[in-house]
């Protein structure tokens, strides 16, 4: 998993808490990153229909849907997030050994199942539910 998933969840939650359009600069200050990184992540969220943009003065990003209808599964899919993956595969498919030639595919299947289970779990968590956990514990009108 990459940090982009967390950045995306943070941005969407902050947009929900603020209830107004925010620029990438405003989001970046709250997320503690740079505006270019925010814009990169927001492109994926826009393409997935989770945010919309406005040009000009007062422009920026805002939620495209009600926060109660945006799940973390939606966010993960918009960011093409894999929660479990291997950067290295053991064995060799050409070896004359059932373990060496087959273990990588078995492990890939296990990782795929784990990713599907993660997405299923995330389908029950919304941006609204995260925001409700935070509202009252942090001021929403400031960065």
C-alpha cells in the first residue's frame, strides 16, 4: 500500500469537514504535504467521480457525492490501491520441483484474496463515518 490512499482519505475527510471548495494548497497545508502531490491524488479521485473541481476565484475541490455514500473501498479503487503485494517472487516456474515451480502462483492467489477481503471490509467504512469520529475532537474551521 502507498501513502496515496491515506492522503486521499485525509483530503476527502477534510473536504467533508469544511463543507466548502478547497484548493490544493489549502488541502496540502492540512495534509502536511505539497500541493503537487495533492493534485496528483485528486486527479484519480476526480476521475472516479468522488470529487469535482471549480476553476477561478473560489475554485478548488469539493466532494462530488454525499460523504455517507463514499466508502474507503471507492477511495482504494480510485487510487488503484493494493494492500498486500510482493515485490519479489520466490521459486522458478521452470524448476523440476513442485514447490519451487508453484509457490509464487499460490502466494499471488493468497495476496489477491487478502486484497479482496480488505476491499470488502473497507466497503463498510464511509468518509462521513470517519469525519463524525473526528468532529468535536479537532476544529474544522481552521487548518
